[in-house]
C-alpha cells in the first residue's frame, strides 16, 4: 500500500467517480481504476459500489477513507515538524471552528494567516463543538476552538475567554430590563439545540443545578434555522452574544443577559495530546489566539478574556 493510493482513494470519493477524479488528480483513468482495484484486492474488501451514476463508498470504504485522512494528515505533520521554521511556513493546517465562533472569527483568521504566512494553506472545518472534539481526537484536525465541557482529557486546552449566554427574542418580546432571571423564562416557548449539542448540555446542567425546567417546544441543530424560527415569532432561544451580532445591530433580534444564575461557557484553543505540535500548527495557535483576543477587545465578541494578554 502506498500513500498515493490513499490520495487516489480520497480523490475518487470526493469526485464521485473515476472519470471526474482522473481530471482532478491529473492521472489517466485506467491507471486510477487499477490503483483502486489493487487496493481493494490488498484489503480483501470492496471499497466502492459502482453504478451508472458513479461510485459510492461501501461501509468498509467509508471506514477506510476515515483512516486514510488521518494517515495523510500525520504524514504532513511529520514533514512539517522537520522543516526549517521560517516566515514562509508551508503545508496545510486543518482548523476546527464551532459555528458560532466561525461567524465572527473565520475572516480575521484567514486574513491574518494570508498576511503572515502566504504559503500556508488553512482548511477550516465548521461544525458543532462536540463533533470537532471527536475529529481532533481522531487526528482529522490539527487544532480546534472548543467550548469547554470538562471532558477534554485527551486535549491540551488553552482557555481563551468566558462568555455569558443570553435570551434571544424578537424586539417586541424582549424583557424590559437588561437582565432576566433563568426562572423567569422557564415558561417561555424555547427553541434549543438537541441534548447532544454542547450548548444544550451547558444550559441543561445549569437548569438542573437550580431546579429549573425549561419549556422546549422544538430542538433544532442549525444556528441559522434557530434564528429564522425566532425571527418568525415561533419562540425564543438561548445563545452567545457573538452568534447574533448582525441581527442585533440590524434590530431584527434582541438579546437579554440571563442572570441569577448566569449561564457561562469557556472557549479554548485545543490540540491533541497524542500528536506533536508542528511549527505550522504552533503558528496557527498564535494567530487564532491573537485574532480572537482582538475581537474581544474591540467589542465584536462580547466576552471576558481569560488568557494572558498578547502583544499583537
């Protein structure tokens, strides 16, 4: 088995067929087909189901592709670890960002990386914090911003900030005071993520500690759709301030801080303790930390900075 076979496998998977993959990979179609067939023979399993519409991974194929991603990522990390550390870092760094973080931090991080390390390719994967933690542990991410839940034993977490969650409503349903108690919103119709979501776990834990039962009328694992549903007047939700800064500034949604008790969550920059940190990953940790600190200090991300101050 060779590394190029793993690259070809991933290429066929992403392209959905040998013909499209051969164009993308710049390799002759017969050679690509032979490479996939040889890999299947070596493994003793069928990796693809071949149809007139293209090629689809079998369950065994999906499992092997997941491993192939990790192997190729580890090879790139090994290469990066022995390259001279210089301003023009090369290679690829895979960064995970939770959806609410990606809304405010993606563009500043990309701009700073391009300005400082023009040859460094950044791949940003946006998803729920729980999924990002799983992928970081599996080796599919080099680093990730995560919401701290207390289950990060496999990671080296660098705490960045603490933020208070708030009640999100349409303006006409906004409480008259700047803060509202958790118990006072117990009977309000709420739209929240499912119980597997990191944000929901934080909310449920605080409610359980204080004996509060919320009226959750629907569970939606999509930030855009939760905000759409609130704007349509279907209910309220609980989010971080950074998740709806645009909507608040436009006057279409309103946020009220929840107090007695406050619902807070910590945000950290995490790496896996089982994989060495390459110079490229170290550079990205610095950029992510620096750019998020700038967002907090400028007020673009309403939060309390808890990491040591940098010299950006």
